[in-house]
C-alpha cells in the first residue's frame, strides 16, 4: 500500500477498499504496512495524523472491520497520553473495537530521536490462531521471534515501512533473515511493505511474502504498484513441523546457557 504522510482520509479509503476486496476473496485477517494510516515520517510525526485524533482513526478502522467482517492490522502514529511524544504503533481491530496495540520496541537508529519506544511484546489469539506483531527493523532481532514463539505465537506479522532499493533487492534482503525467523521458531511469518515515493522523500519498493514454519516460501509479491497477496494459513503445517523431533528446535533449548543475552550490551568487538 502507498501511504502518503498526513493523508489519513485517503489512506483510510484505501484500507477500506483493500479490506472489502480481501473479504470477497475469503480473507479473515488483513495486514497493512507499518504506519499505513498516517504515513512514514522522521520529523514531526504527529503531523502524520493530519489533524485527526487517534481515537477517530481507530473508530474508522472499527467501522471498516465491521463492514468487511475482517480483523484489521494497521499502522499509525500513536501520541503518548502524557504528551512526551509518539509511538510507531500497529493496532489490531475487530468489528467490536480495538483488540490490542503493539508499540514498536526496537527503533532504528534514525527513529530513536523521533519516536518513543514501546516496552511490551504481545500475543493475540483470534479464531484459534495465535499471532504476534513485529515492525520492520525489529525483525533483525531473533530474540523477539523466539520469545513470541515461547509465548504461543503460531504466526508473526511483520509490517514494514522499509525504503530503498528495487522490489528484487528488498526481497533478497528479507530472505536473509525472515526465512530464518520462521524456520528456527517453527511458525508462519507474513510480511508486507509500503510502496511508492512519498512527499516525505522516501521511496518504498513494496514486497509482500508469506513463509511457512518449515522456512519455505508460501507465496510472494514483487511489484512497485499497490497490490494484495492472499495467504492461506494451514495449521497442519505447524503440526508437521512441531511434531518432528528433528525439525522443531525450541523444546531443545538450554536457557541456562543464554544468560548473557539479558545483561551483555557491549558492542561487537570490531565496531
């Protein structure tokens, strides 16, 4: 999806059109890119709200979820209630209201001086499917995926607002780590990205992909235009992986050996 910063009305219109289209194709969950509602900004992020309130946007998404009978996962700027700044948030919305808000916990170096960091990893269980959400840069931290898997995640949505490069280059970049997140943790990974050049002077190459718990690609989409990828989650694939002693690794972890992860913050010795 192309998300112009501050053009909340137009972006919500697109979200509605995509959601209705997805519903007509049998979808139950529709995942939109990071900051899909408000657009990606690295300066004055509150401007992305376009004068609308966070609650108004959420209410609009609830109406779309109700109309399309879909669960909607959409990204937007969330102002801090104490006026300290704003979060990069991804909301989970159903027909009856907001189900959850995930606030990006690991900000990129360029985002750290612009946004607040969230401090909680969440798992949602909807229609017998448990899933977590990570946002863009966070996919480079394997610990997040492992923690989510241990919390019960069967699928991780990873919405992106990742600029630079061609669709093919972005796809190749994702292949270096997204397949590993799925394979190592025995879960599904579904990822999508913004597309097109914005007035914020970012050019996003798109790309959407679904990866199975065996680390194999289910399907993917490479295009520099707005489009939708429909993925079917077959939980039999989870059973096939998780019931195989040689293919499901999490039960054989030795956490007593990993303590340094929790306190070691030194940089790489070559940095």
